[in-house]
């Protein structure tokens, strides 16, 4: 038996809740694993970036749930907000990737030669993932902002709401 | 909306695959096929990565199905293949357990815990496989010509 329209919308709305819970949970796990915060240390920045990229899978899934819910529910405002978030994310990831590369060079010099190759492999994986996620975020931002225009509420034409009549004589003169 | 949803599902699936391959590549290197312990640990690692791989496969199938009827067939084949992969993984894990019970490797507690984690992940993955498989196989074909029941309509 097919679900009613309102039941379907309620179920799709649950995707928002699931996505939000997943994101909060993953961010809390990430925060506890990188605390105490020490942004001035290159080693800490390098490790934090690696741990953040390690959380990519559940965060990506949560992101997909939210996007699918917005698309299928036709929430234009949500698409615009989420598109903006992804634009910031794409730029932020690119900036962090540059800093990560510099930190990796610095951290590598502090390691014994035996550990350097393993560290480089890990850094390469994290960098590739950051680049892929940045490109994906940029594409999503553009796509969401473009598609959200279809869901804008129709605006009334500008001008006075009064209907102004025209004198028949004036009409004939013109 | 279906096309956008399909593209989002496909993109997410591809990134998940890239992530899983990267993790496995990082964890399994350097390759040491001659070492029995390395082989057993590798099997466990593959099993623990199974759940995200299953989710990626399901997303891929959903994306392909949303794109059209001909691709829906591909989605079904994909899910059936995924089911076989899941069953094969169970057999691998059972086989590993049997091997471990006869060797000294089964004694460390940490190894036992890792095995339990692998089996847990495998069960979750298998449940998703089964759900996706049954759902996709019961889907009606999409994009078929709509036949009107009203004789007045052409």
C-alpha cells in the first residue's frame, strides 16, 4: 500500500534529523580526539587534518542524506543555505590543503628516516581525499544554488497595487 | 529532481570508493603475502571496511536506477553481485576463524576482539545488502509507457 503524501514528506523530513545527528556526533568525536587544541603546533595541525579527513565517510553520508531530503522535498531555501555551506567548505578545504602540505614538509623533517615513508603515504591519502572533497563541495555548491532557483516563490510584479483607470478621451487623443 | 538525486548518489558513492581504496592501500602496504599473520589481518581489515563499501554500492545502484530503466538493470546486477560478495566475505571470515582456532594466533585477546569487530561489521553490511537486494528486485520497471484505463482517452 503506497504511503500518503504527508507520510512520505514526514519520512523524508527524518532524513534531515538523521543527517544532523550524524554530523553533530562526528564533529563531537573529532573535537574530543583533537583536543586539547594547539593550533600553533605544526604536528597538531597535521594530525588534526588527518583525523578530520578520517571522518570523511560518515560526514559525507550525512551530507548526502540532507541534500536528498532537500531535493525531494523541494526546499529551495535549504538548498541555497546548504549550497553556501558547501562553497565555504570547498574554499576552506583548499586553504587547509595548502597548509597541510607545508605542515607535512615540516613534520617529515622531525621524523626518523624509517617512519618518513609511512608518514608520506598517509599524508598523500589525506591530501587526495581533501582535494576530491573540495571539488565535490564546489560542484554541489554550484548545482544546489542553480537548482534552488526552480523553487523560488513567484513574486508579484513591482508597482502600485491600485488599478489606475484611463480617461476614454485621453485614450482616443493618444 | 530524480536526475539531481541520482548525481548526488553517484558522486557520494565514487568518493566513498576512493576513500575505502585509500584506507586499504594505506593499511595493507607493504604487501607481505608470504606471511600468514599478514594475510589473516588483511582479511579482517577488508571485513571491517565492508559496511561503507556496501553503502557505496547501494548508493551507486540507487543513482543508476534513478537515471533510467536500462541502468536499473545494471543496478539490479550490482546488488546481486554485492550479495554474492557479502556471502563470500562470510565464508572468508568463517574460514579465518577455523584457521585461527588451530594456530597460536588465536590466543591473543586483542586478535579475538578484532575478529568480533570484523564479524559485527560484516553482519551489518550483510543486512544492508539483503535489504537493498530485496528492495531493488521488487521494484517495478521505470519509464514504461503509461496506458490509460479510460477508453475515452486516446
